[in-house]
């Protein structure tokens, strides 16, 4: 790690190449989302919920595999308070008593000596699912708006706010695009549900944290190196904070990779989104946000002149 002690990488010089890479990823993600469509979970498309109580602990993955064929779709399963209580969500067609019978028959065949009782049923209607979609979208838009205002007030430059928000939108759209593309290829659940929305908001916070650290160093360097060109100052600030950025990203990445590998089937989609978010968020704080600030500041100065 000695080359992090006095780094002198020219990040700004690489911005044209990074624009191409980010542009290709961003446009590809938009095209994938528009052509393939987002794979919404039951939270956002409606369905039925069942809570089953078993006499002994059970395995969520085994039950999911056993119910996929009779329900003609892969249900969402998670533990519900204990190892013997399971929450099942499915969009299978039919009335709730018919679906309940299919589920009990499936788990009865899987665990003949461990009987289950349905202790709760519920229906997530289309109207409620639509309301959740709107609430999820509003939460992300609200977070982005608050970030814009916060950066504007703290750093007193609209180009800082625009750079930070561009990086956030860049990160979320690319993660969404990757989830859309890999959905038919992976065995774990990558549907858009409330847990994934929480992951996106976490990505927004993580990416913003890295970006604010760089912006803080830029502000400090502006007071120290008053004659330095703005792009050189940003480059110096990125190098000054590089060690911190890499170490923070790697330690965070270790944790979320372990969560992905050992956190269980239910958390795989959430953890995978965080893995992508840490990698893409680190990249965007180094190349996207700073490059946008340089470009927008240059245009602002030209307009003022």
C-alpha cells in the first residue's frame, strides 16, 4: 500500500475515457430497463401472503424449491420471527383458500413428520402495490433532492450539487440495469422489493459520503492553494483522499461480500445490490462526481466571463 502514501494519479485526465465507460453502462441500463422491464416483487405488483407455523425448524430454500412447481412461480419466503415460522408471498392465480391448500400440500409432502398450520393470510391488492411503488419512488427522489440542497448550502456552488446528484443517479440506474439483465441468469432473488429499495437508499448514502469527503478536501485546498487551477486542485484533492477512499471501500466490501455469501438466501439480493453499490459508488466518487464538477465549473466561469 506504499503507493497510496503519496499518490499522484491524474484522475481528471482520464475523465473522457470514464465518460465513455459511464455513458455505455448508463445507456445500456436504461435500454435494459425499458425493453425488459423491472422485475417487481409482490410488494409492488400485488399477491397473497401466508404465515405458516411448523412444529419444528424448517429450511426456507427447501420449501421454496418444493412450492415453485405447484404454484407455477417462485414464491418469496423468509423466516417470520423464529426458525419454525415462515412468511410466504406468491402471485399465483386462484382464491386464497385454493393457494393455501396447495401450499399445505407441498410442505406436507416435504415434511410429513413436521405438520404446518396457516396462522395468518393476507392479500396485497393492486392499489396497495401501486401506492408502495409511488412511495418508494418518492423516497428516492426526496433523498436526491435533500442531497442537492445539502451540498448547495454546504459548498456554496450549484456545480457541486449537480456533480453529486449526477453520481447518485448514475449509481442507482446502473445497479437497476444490472439487476434487470442478470435476473434470468442467477438463482437468487433479484426482484425489486422493499428490501432492495432500502439497499438503493443505502447506496445513495454511501456514495454521498465518499463524494462529500472529496468535496471537503477541495474546499480546504482552495483556501491553501489560491493560485492553483481548479481542475488541478480537484486532482490533488482526489489523490489526498485516495487512501481513505480505498480503505473504506475495501473494508465495506469485505463485510457485504460476507453477507452475500453467508447471510442466507433471503438476504442475497439485498447484499448483492450493496456489493454493486460499493464498487460503483467508489468509482463514481472518483471519476463521475469530480469530472462533472470540473466541467460545470468551467462552463459557469465561461458564462460569467
